[in-house]
C-alpha cells in the first residue's frame, strides 16, 4: 500500500537485489490454522525452548521433520504473506547511507592527493583530507552492499523458487549490467585514456575495438552488478543456508575478518592489492573478491540466524564499534602514508588485517547506528532507499561531468566537492524516482 509501512516483501535492494526492507520473521507459529501444530514456514514441527540468547539475538527454533497437506501449506503461506508486510525500517537508512558513501568516494577521488593517473576526471587542486576519506571509505562500502544483498537473497529464493529467482535477477541485475557495460563503460575507458595522455584512435568504434576490448578494458562502477549476478547464480545453485547455526554473530564476524585478511594477504603476495582483472566478462579485484563473497554469505547467514530479531544495540555496543572504526581507520591511513609499498611479509599481513578490520568495523558501526536511530517508519528514507539502485547505476555518468565543469570555477576545493556530490545525488534521485521507476520498460528493471 503506497505511503504506508505495508508492502510486498520483494522490491529490491538496488531493486532486484533484495526486498527493500521487509522484516522477515525467523519463524511463524500458526497453531490457529486447522489441523496444524506449531510449525515453521517450511511445515516442519518446531519447539521454541531457549530461543533468546544472552547476546539478545533470536536463535532459530529446533525443528523436527513432519509431513503436511497441500491445504495446510497454502494456509500457512497466506498467513506468512500477511506477516511479511512489516518492514525493517533501519535498512532503508543503512542502504541509503551506503550508496551515498559510494558516490562520495568517487567524488573524493577527483580531489584527493596522490590521485591515480588513470582516474576519469582530476581536479588541479588536491587535498590530503580527501585522500584520507578515500582510504577509509574504500574499505567498508562494498562489503556492506554485498551483505545487504545476501541478507535478502534467501527469502527471495525460497519464495520464488530457483528458476523464477534467476529470471528476476537476470531482469533486474543482468540487463542493467549489460546495458551499462556496453553503452557507458567504453566512455569511461576513453576518459582514462585522456587522463593518461595516451593517443586516441580517430573514431569511437575504433577505440572500442582496439583499446576498450584490449588493454583498456574496464567496467567502471558496473562491475558490481556482474559480480553480484555471479554470486546470485551460485547462491541459487547451492541453495540458502537450511538451518540456523546456533552460533553468535560475533563468531561469524570474526571468521569473516580472519578469512578476508588471509585472502587479501595471499593475493598481495602475487598481485597489487588494487589490481583489477578480467575473467571472461567479470571484472573484479582479486584481493577483495573473496571478502565480498563472504560478506554475501554472511548476509544470508544473518537472515537465517535472525540476527536482527532481538533488541536494538545499546550505547555500549555502538561505542565499542565506533572505537573499532576509529582504530581501523587510523591503521589504514598509517600504513598507507608510512608504508606505501608493502615490501615485507609482515607489512603485507598487517595490510590485509588492517584493511579487513576497517571494513568490518565501519560496516558494523553504521549498521548499529542506523538500527538505534532509524528503526522507525520514514517516507524520506524509504523513498531514497527504493531509489538507491537507480542512483548507483546513474551516478558516474553525472558525477564526472559535474566535476569537470567545476574545474574552472574559482572555488575552495571543499565547496567543489559538495556541489559535485550534492548535485549528482539530487539529480540521480530525481531521474530515478521520476524516470527509471516510472517509465514503462525501465521501471521493470529498476
């Protein structure tokens, strides 16, 4: 129902990635239905002893297999559809902030000191502040996005079934990825070629054929959609976690940090941590791809284990995650400024641990903060959240021209950054809300 807290449970993080904030109960007891005992959503008998853990998260009930009739399953499904209308309100704010941080990262790169020469548009005046900004934000934004995508994937798969799930993801993720890569990525590759002062072919099609499909291949920000599509295909093939783990979230978060640190370190032994590579049509960074896959799984595990069914985090948890964020951010900046080239095994290992710790602490801190402050209905957060996919898809096509047009203006660098970022976000939001989500064909994709 438009304008209310009720909605279909599936309308997509970055639309099509997940239902925009549907609160999925970890179990439903339907004793009032004819001929049923207390059962879980899949029709299995459950007992609910020992549900609330010491850490305040709800654990999945113990279930025992039992047969059921088609009539009873249909009755429970109808009941479930009513219960699933409740939204996870704080996810609206969390998703909005994450996508805004991606825009801020890309805007800051044009103004940062030591900007890589391949960046699309480079402002003549540069600042160390934006370098620190990039170093910090570049650790935590993408793991958080993949976590959200993974969190909503199990319910979508269970609700739709494997084939319909893949069909929906191909429509909402696959097609925008293909269109973005084919229509716009070559233009960003051309901007890179200009920034590097390399000679350009006479025609655009010659550039595409000889450079973009060769040494200058890239996918700009559309790489995320390709990687996510691969994760969703694998997830559909393997299936979502079938049962609750019975372990506290801290166990899984510590495991993510350990495995992400190890894979980052192992990759840095052979490849530069910021290197991008292409395997078939998928474009990614080898040092980070495993952490993204683990973040996706962590999201699915969080849904299955019911991490957000308990009480909100208190001041102590928020303060502790805030201190961890400060420590992780400081470690990333310290290593980057004092040891730009990690030559020894110890420095490579510290780099991996520092990067992964900052990623985890930043993502958790803002998750706690949003849950504590914004876990209530808000039409503004909801509107921006539902527009996040379109905003992400559009932003580079508007942000880079905005940065370029601001170069000759005699303004402080901070004002240029605010104008470029704010103008891009507002325009992308407007185009998404009144264009991508309204036009007959595009609204099916976004």
